[in-house]
């Protein structure tokens, strides 16, 4: 009797359990569905059903931005973010620097090249809901023109600020809501290409007035994404602009830019699924990425220069013979072999070979310690001297490991009696000190903004750019006259000849040791689509999505 009673009890419990499960919607409540708490209670999760398409991109990068107001800085980590928040009047091609419509749909140039009439896109709004129009364009340019190099270092691209001798723009006028006219004092051949540069993203006038100096942390543009938050040295979050003028875009709902300084740590984060995309891939890691079926590689078209600069108004670097001697004391081939995995070429000029006007006839300073020693002796430094060598604290496309490259240079300098103490500091402070001329010698580089030789030679080495991008404080009146003439004429062949002459002057004066032109790589998840790395180093993510 006890056995029969026990069997009946077990049967009753089984029937009761079955009934409870049936009332409970297939086990999709939070108790039985720990890994899928967001699954609707009346639906079951089909394990064979394809996963939902990923809508959030986590982009791992080497350093944090220093500002989110693009006109206030010259460093690339800022532009990685701001090109997705702000739009320029004219845009570049998807992987080149050809000119295409953006906030301006068309443009006309007068016969004397002194007047540019731009027709603006209608129906565009800033992220704060205010209208984009010609008055907004005027406000932005008036703001920039009335600044100085400490506020807006990139405005040297237009010859300086109001009152400066080289200032190019005479007037910016709103003819009507959708028409703006730029009148110039003198022709400027790269004017339209300069308008397309990411620093000249158009900001909301209402937001500029509201936030004042804090606009750099509260950016408001017209771009495909709008700003959400910035946790310094950690992450910047942007989200989809639901009112973006380009129908159906952007594809992503959110982008998170994470700061992970070490290249290897960034790769580990990618392998662990903590990020979806990374830049600054070590050349030594390329084979590992190629062999991983879950990852893909992206090659960025090369348009850069990595260099060792000398602050030419500080002794002994005010002596041309000293600078020439140190050029002979850098083993560029050895640096490329050790740190670039062959994905770079030695540099001899301040602009990359792909650009028009490149002077290939110039003979590179060979690695020759004997010659270096002879030049030092001629300069009066037979026993050498002591100096500080500042190394970049973050990896850049043109300099994957600044500290290790500095150590190689330090070793070579020691062989000619030059004792270089390597120093560094955080990235933002590094740029501030360099701009003030506080370094003896420093390691930096440049990724081109617009594909014009003017953007390298004038921007980096003309006397107009001292205090902004000319960190070497190098000044040569003959060079300046050549560069201004090259800006003024429209004939590209004549411009190219002038730029070749400019490179001869720079080679002789040696304010830098041009080191390398690198081929940068990115790595990302295999299902990441439509990422087209841009040669400027700043990628607009409007069309990026996951498969």
C-alpha cells in the first residue's frame, strides 16, 4: 500500500509541474531565462534564429581627444570624433581628397579667383534643433577670423587672422538663407580644399553662445551623430542623429570611442570582444589578425610623415650644421625594420611621395656617423653636447611606438658624443609644450588634411605657422615668399615647381629629420561593413554597419 501511495503522489506532482510550466509561457520568465531577460514573456528564444543585427560600435583608439571643438586643436584623436559630429561646407571623397557636396551643394568661382559663391543645402538642422543657413556659416567664419593661434591654430590655413598681413578672407556674406559668398584679398589655390578640412566643421551659433568656452565639451553640429558624454581618458559616446538630412543614415545607433593607449592591449580587447574596431595595429600583429577568421584588416591610404623636429631658435639647434649632423646620425632603415614591419618607407622631404610637387631629386641624408661627427666638429661641438629628446606618449599612425624609436635615436646620437635624455609627458601637455617651443628636439608627425602640398609645407614649416603647427619655430623668408606665390597661382604645374624649390630650401636648412611615411592599418570584426579608412586619418562612420 505504501508503494502504491508513493507512486500516486509522484504522478500527481508530475502532472502539477507540467500544468505550471504550461501557464508560465514556455519558461521565458526571468527565473528560467537568466541570459535573455529582455525576451518578451510570450515569446520563446529560438536558438537557431539569427541574432539581431548589432547597432553599437566600440572603436578602440590610442589616445583621448583634447577637445571636441575641432577648430581648437591640430591633433588627430579629436578629429576621429568630430568628423562624425560636425560637417564642413565641402566634403572629400570616400577614400581620397577629391571635392564633393556636403553642407554646400554647389559652388562657383569668379574668373579672378577672388569670389566663391556657395549654395547651401536646405532643410538641415543642428543637433539642438536650430536651422543651418548662411548666417550660421558667417557666424562660424567670423568667430575663427577674430581669434588667434592659441584659440584656433588651424586658421593659419587661410593666411592667419583679421589684421594679420597674410589674412586671405576679406568678407563672408550671407546673400540669402541658402547662399553665402566668400571674397578674398588674394587668390588661394587650395581654398576649396581648405574649406573641406575637418577643423572647419560648422557649429551651431546658438550652442556657441550658450556654452562659450565650454563648447569644446558640449559640441553641437549637423553631423550623422550627436554628442552624448565624454569621460576623459576613458570614452566618448555619440549616438544617431534621428533628424540627419541623409535619408536612411546613419546605420549605427551608437558609437563609443574608447581610449586604450597600448597597441597590444587594444588588440587583446578586440580579441576578447570588448571592442569592435581598433586603429594603431602593430605590424608584428598583422599575421595574427590575418589568420583569425573572426577578424579583418583595413589598410588606410598613406598620406603622412613622421619626423624628429628641432626647435631652431634654441641653441645648439639654431646652428644648421648641428641639424645636418643629426640628420646623418639617424638610422631610418633600422627603425623601419624594427618597428614598422616593412610597411613604411624612409622620408627625405616634409611631404609624402604621393602628393603633387614632391621633389624626388633631393638626395636623402645617408646614415653616416663619421660625416655626422665631422659636421659637429665644424659647428664647434667636437665633444658633442647634452640635449633633451621628447618622445610621443601615444601611438600614432606614423609612429607606432615613440619611446622605442627614441631609444634607437638616443643610441645613435651617443656614438657621436650627443647625450640625449629621453623625456615624455601626457599627450595634451606634450602638444602644448611643443607649440610653445619648450623642447630641444621632439618626435611628431602629420597626416595630411586635404591632399595639397600646401597643407604639409606651409602648414608645418612656414613662419606664418609658428605657434600653431610649426613646432620647430623655423623661419625662412625665401621659403615664405615661394609658398605664398604657390598659394596664389592656379596653374598646378607652376605650383609643383615652386614646391620642389621649397623642399630644396628645407632640405638644406634641416629643421627636421624626416623619418618615415607609414602605411597605417586598422583591425575589426569580420561582420563590420562599409568602413573605408580615409587618408586624412579621420573616418566618417555614416554608412558603417554590421552584417
